[in-house]
């Protein structure tokens, strides 16, 4: 029988992979800055606003589903707090978009709100209506990430599923952290960095807090073998790099992305210190 990880090992290794994910995202952000233009600025902001809007609806679904299992007052309040965060972030990105595009003007991407139009029902998570087909056609890298994410939620053993779900919002904060360090070369970058610092402050604790709780309640009967879980976490971080590269309109090429993939899976990528204060 394979040796089971301790709670400390689960926490350390999960945060290590997420920290490497932030390091990988820095390569994407650097490439965006090197090839930055107005079109790329608009594209990433439009998509990010859609992500925040979609996240609000997803948490609303999860809060509604929790009612069926007897949601407590504190749990309801936690969902409400997260939904308010996501709505606040959505409005902030829309304000940033007005600065870039022109106040009140429609962005060039009319299908953006399909981007994270994911619903949670008693049967699991899935794209709502035609959104899955639209996303697969227009944003294939994002579709790959979300498809894996939904498979994890819908089909894996409960403990493994919950741990890997922390690679969603908890892992994505690595991208926000990189963006919070954008140089103040112009008004757009200064305001973008200021907004991203706020997002990091709101979300930095979400992943580590839940990871520690799950590590303490590790149940091998409700989990995949640990090495399989680790490889799935690495796959999520790599696919997140690819979807962020897509969000910036592909500043990194396939050779560069393959170098990042190899470094993540071979554990040779130096981790960032993003979680040092909360680990």
C-alpha cells in the first residue's frame, strides 16, 4: 500500500504547485508587456470582466444548492461575501474598460459573457445552454481548462475534487499577483495594477485556508492516489497558463509554452513567494 501523505505534506506540496503556477504566469505577463498594444489591453480586460461576472453566478448556484443540505448562517454569509467580492471586481474591470475603450462603448467581443457561463445543478457543473460550443470555438484554451475543472468537480472522489477545486480561484490569484506588479508606465497600467492589488488582497487567503482544512481531514477512501492528485494539480496550472496566454492574444508561442509545461511537471520551476505570508 502506498504511503499516505501527512496533512503538512499535502499543504506544502499543494501550495508549492500553486506558487510555481504564479511563476509560470509571470512568463505570460512578461510576454504580454513585450508585445502590448491597445487590442491586447482591451481583450484581457473584457475577458476578465466576464470571468468575474460568471464567478458571481457560479457562487450563487453553489449557495442555492447548499440550501438543500441545510446551509448554516455562517456558510450563507461566506457565500454572500464571495459574491460581493466578485461583483465588485466585475464593476472595477468595467471601469477599467471604459478608460481603455471609451466610456459606454461596446467592446469588440460580443460573446464574452459566454466565457464563464457555467451552472451548478444537482447533477453537477456544466456550461449553460450554447455557451460551451461558443467557448470551444472562440476560446479553445479556456475551454480545455474549464472542461478539466468540470470533470474534476463532477467525477472525482469527493476529497480530491474539493482539494483540486482550490486550484480554481486559489490558483488563479497567481495571475492577479503578477498583474499587480505591472509597471506604472501609463494611466492604464497604473490603474490595472491598483485593481489587481485589491483582487489579490480579497482572494489570497481563499486557497490556503481551504487547503489547510482539507489537509487536516484527508480521507484516502475519498481520494485518488496522491501522485495522481499532484499531476492533476500540475495539469491545471499548465492549462491555466495556456488560457491566460489566450486572454492576452497569444504572446507566447508553443515552444515557450512547452518549456513551461516541462518545468511544471518536472518540478524545476522556481516557486514564487506569493503564499509565503499565508502558508
